[in-house]
C-alpha cells in the first residue's frame, strides 16, 4: 500500500510517500507500526488529535480498517480561507 504524508507530517518524517507492506488491520495498527520504525515517525504521530487520515481518498477515523486499501494519507486538519 502507498502511505502519503502531507504538510508538517511530511516535514517531520522527511519523505512525501512510501510503499509499505504491513500486517496492520486498522489505521491505529499502521500508526503503531510506523511509530516503532524510527524517532521521526514517532514525533510525527505523537499527537493523533492533530492529524486527519484518508483511506483511498475518503476521510475516515483512526479505528477504520485498512484491509484492501491501496492508499492511506496523513495530514493536519484543513482550514478554510
């Protein structure tokens, strides 16, 4: 699956996207796997309340299943303007 990072999430991790193999069942499981990889990921995902997630370009929550997903994207909340 492709994992995409936007805005300050991308800046903290240092890459805009990556293709990963995972056994994670939910977004929370995926985040736990990513956080265990490297301190950069741990810093980026330290406060999930400051993040939004989309699975295959549909906004969802961190308890959502990622089984069969092609893409998971993480980004800060969007603001109007």
